[in-house]
C-alpha cells in the first residue's frame, strides 16, 4: 500500500492507528479520555485494522459462527504490540468479537504510555485536597493532536476526500460512539453521524486500499461498533 497523501498524511510517521485514535479521544481541556467505559473495543479494533492494513491478518467471509481473524503467514510485525496479537492469531484464529475482548483491556495503558513517551500527552502528579496523590493527564504541547483533529474534521464536517489512514480513524471514532463528546473539536451533527457510518461501511471513495483490505477493515469497525453498543446497553 502506498503512503497516504492528503489530509492527515503528516500525522502518520511510525505511530499506530490505535495511538492516534487514543490521542483523538483525549480532551486537553479536561484531561479526560472520551468513551472510557467501552474504550478497549475501538482500541482493539484499531490494532486489528493496523494489522490488516499492513497485510498481517485477514478476516474470513461471514459464516454460521461469525467471522474469524487469521494471521497471514510470514514475518511478524516489528512493533511489539502488533506482534503479540499476530502471534496469538498465528497459534489459533479467533472470532472478531472474542478477539476484541481478549486484546482490548490492557491497550489503554500501553498506548497511553507511548503517547506520554512521545510527549503528545504528559502526566502531572497532583494531590486531592492537598493530601491524596493522584495523576492527571495534560496536553503535551506537540502539534500532533491538532493535525489529527484537523484531518478528521475536514472529512466528517467539510466532506473532504480522505486518505486511507484518516478514513480508518474517522470510521473508528464513529464506531467508538464518542463523536458527540468531541463536539468542541469536531462539531456534531446529523451529517457527521451519517458520514461516520458511511466510513464504517467502507465508503472511502478513492482512499479504498483494495477490496479485500477494505472489507476486512469494515468487518473490524462494525464489530467494534456493535460491541460498544452492546456494552453500553449492559448486554
């Protein structure tokens, strides 16, 4: 797959899609992360999407027992977090929903540590009531989040044609159910909701990275969305 161009191209670097997704969900003004209760589903979906875009995994066609994710034989990913998931799938294919639940829980901490190490987010030690130590998250002062927000906003709000990575990020933000919470950065509207769902369904326009990959990414984002909705309903 060729390197992305257009909106968001400068934000790719060596970062994982899940890192960028977590940074987008971080609110610098409050130090909170949107969608905390179901965060691990979209983050896990982002990890699987990264593996798919790098041609390390594939998703089966729909079957009676649901879709399964399989490792594509060959050299494992160089990134240790991606490599751990690939090794798991190399041992045994997993159902998409099962895999999201398996790999998701530790991702928030692992990815947040990377963002702190890069300087995009910083941790600030504080005391509540002057007595109880706690840690607050603060903006790291790098331009990276603003670049990501600008790229996604141009696609969801302004109708710009996305590059592959921005299309994936916008689709996963939609699947996370947290777009309304990002209203300060990406004004929420019915049109934004509709465009997000279109991206979840693989309507990427010229950004499509090949039918097989687009189908795989769509299956993953759909599974993440369904998992978030189910968890929110307490099912």
